[in-house]
């Protein structure tokens, strides 16, 4: 059993303005041409540590490095956080900057829930037309009219990149403007190893995050009952109209193998829901919320696993630490 809490409180104390302006960790993994926070504002970086304020870390898990665990995962990064006790149970490369693929949509959903009017009727624009090979879509088309609430389900269940762009354009006027909104929200969360270029996670060399930053985003999103509801269901049927005013009905299904029943979690662990992500550069990624029999909650993360079976093998090994 990994000793819990050994990494609590290990942070470099910086000025509040530094956190808000975006200081980051220095290690970038193998990213090419990664966006550099120190190049932007001239700040030095803390080697191998999270730059944070005491009040920031008070109720958060704070990893200072890899845990000394009797657990080996093949994925490039992985982590398990006990959010009921604010303790790190497992951490492998949690501060390494990596490509997030569609786990990006956690932040997109967070902003939509926090700042959007979910009853708004959104008219889909040409920005939702995505032709990249292999991109996941919820199937909306320019001229379709549906609610922001519907788009959230289309974003999170089938991982619709078209839904992500529709949300971005509706809320900020463009994909680029919404990405800046995402970056500002990430900074306020203390996710200083993150830089977003789009709301979907489609590959861009300057679009990256860390396992720890994904924890921060997901932890914040779990504060909203609607987010929990969206990630916890297996399917959702949206009714809306197309450009000609004809009724359209689409059913979107969750992709998480645990929720679909294609993979069983370890005995004693309940999967609350999560977000998958896959691109060639990012590999297979998954962020999940979990609970044990007593109701204590955990966030588990796997990044850059080599294929879907490996993703769930790695995740099962990680969340087994909840009960072992």
C-alpha cells in the first residue's frame, strides 16, 4: 500500500500575480515546440515542483514527483488522487506536459456550465464542419438549432469535436477566442502546465496539459451536479431542428468501457464517469471519477497508453489502489 499524504504541501511559494500570469513546470516531456510560459513573461520555472500559493494547495492534492509505488503502468503518465482527503495515492509523470486529446473537453464543459446559459438555442455554424480523419463527431450540421445543454451531451458522450466548436463559437464568437478563455480559466485553477489551442483536443503541438492539471480541471467540474450527471449516464437523446426546420433526433452513447460494461472495475470501486481522449500523438487517455464503498471519492488519470485495451489495463491497475 502506498503511503498516502507524503506529497501534501510540497509546493514552491510564488506571488499571486505569478500564478495568475501563468508560471509553469519546466519539464515538457517529448513535445516539440511547446508553448513556453517563461518566454511569455520572463519568469523562471520551478524544477519538478508545482508553483502555487499556500491557500491554493490547502484543499488540493499536490504531487512533488513520482510516488514510490509497487505499481508499474505502461502508459506515459498516470495518477490517483484521493479528493476526499486531498492526498496523492499514485503519481507517475503527473507534471509532464503531454497532449491531452479529447480530455480537453473537460475544460470546455466546465466553462459552458459555469458561464453559459444552458437554455440558449445555438445555431450551428460552419466552424462545426470538421474533416480531419478519425475525428469523433456528434453529427450536427451548419444551420442545426439545438440548446447549449444538448451540445454539452454531444460534447461529452460521443466526444463530438463538432459540438466543441459549436459551443466555442456560441460563447466566444470564435474557436480562437474560446481557447483564450480556456487558458485564462486554467490559470485561475492553477493549471500552469497547460496551454489550449482549441476546445476539442484535436492535435496541435502547442496544445498540451499535464495529468495533474487534468486533475485540477476535473476536480473543479465535479463540483457541479450537472457535470456529474452528464459524465455518469450511458446515453442521451437530443431533439432539435435542422436548417430547414425539420425535426432531428439523435442518440449519443458514452465511450467509457467501464460505463458500457465492456470492462469491470476492481471490486469495491464504483466508476462515477469520466472523459476519454485519443489521437495518434496523445495515445489513449482517460480521466475518471471513482468512489469506494464508504463514498469517498477519487480522480484517476491515464495518459498516452498504447491502445484501448492497454488504457483500461492501466486504469484498472491504478484504481485497484483505492481498495488495496
